C-alpha cells in the first residue's frame, strides 16, 4: 500500500514480517553510507509503524538487513519526538524494570520482560550527525527492544522456555484454525 504526503512524495507502508520468519533471527548489517535509500527506508518505516500502530520498528521487521530503527513513544504528539536512528548502540545501561511488551512481529501476544531501566544510546541521524539519547521508562524499553531486533533477538527470547513453548503452541493453533489475529488494542513496541 502506498500513500501520498503533502509534498507528493510516495511513501510505502511495508509488510511487517512475523515470527517465525528467518529474517527476524538474523543479525542486521551496519549501514556504511547514509544515503537517499536509507532515508527512504526510514520514512517508509515511520509510515509503517504509525499504520500498524506501533511505537517502534526495526529494519529487519520489514525485511531489510540494516541497522536502522524508528521510535515514537509519545502518542499524544505523534511525530514531535520521532527518532530515526542509524547504527544505534547501547553504551550504558543501569537499573532494572519489568515491562509488559508486545511486538508487531509477534502476533497476539504480550508478556513481561525485564530490561534496563535507563540506557544511553549512541547512533547516527539521517543528517549524518552522531547523537546520544538517554532513555528511561518506555523510551529505554523501546530502544532496547528495537536494538534487540537488529541483533536477531525477539522479546520472546527473553522469556522462559515454558512461555516460549506455550506461545509456539498458540501460534500453531491459530494457524490451524486459519484465523487472523485481532488488531492490537494498543500500540506495540
């Protein structure tokens, strides 16, 4: 599906790959040149994230093996705090927080995951500027969740084997019944 923006540039809402797609388990490659193709991919990711709806999206979720993510944890002011990050790396983390997570790539499932309560992330912008972002609460969780995607890690991988097995059985049952998952009740990370 594509949409037109005010400046008449065509933006594409991309397919979101879901578990157990193999692209979700691969480590994404570093971006070596922040060019127009990377900027376009980030713009498409933003549109896809908002349409889903979600608060974050990583390139592997739309089938791209690139270390790029987008995030917007402020639903009241959509776009005001939008982050488009290239080659993000967590350089500091501290504390612990338990947060109920969902994922656009994990159908119809949420679970509590233990994460660092505060993170400091270094990344590059589309304008080729190196930046640091300090996040706490939802921003810290979303940064960790999306960076995990770049390393081939799903939030399911942070759960016990029992919970992962229960989800796999649930997914198989949904597939057998050939039913679509209901739309998310709230934005997913």
